[in-house]
C-alpha cells in the first residue's frame, strides 16, 4: 500500500520536531529512523542504544520527543 507523503506544517516558526530514538535493537532503530526521516516536520537528532547514551545526548542537544525502548541493556522501566 502506497501512501503519499504528508504535507503537515512544522512547529510554529517553521521549526521541525526534534526526535531522539533510544533503541538497542539496531535493525529496529534503523527502520524507525528511516520512517521518521520521510515525514515532513520531523528531524531525527540521533539514535542511541543505552539509557546512559540517551542521558548524555539529552544534556547536549535540544530534543522535543524521545522514542524510548523500556527494556535497555543498562536500565529498564
């Protein structure tokens, strides 16, 4: 089934939603990133595989949304 790309407006001021993917399964993280990057108004700012890496990225970079796997190698829940 083919879907046409959305033409959704970015956030006010033309800024795109910044997404951080936190997923230790490399294939799944890659697929998520690929799908999200096709959506207008979304910018994936990174993909990390542990909670520690996520915390470091969140301290360094502005993020609007975190897609978080709740079962990570270094922390869960």
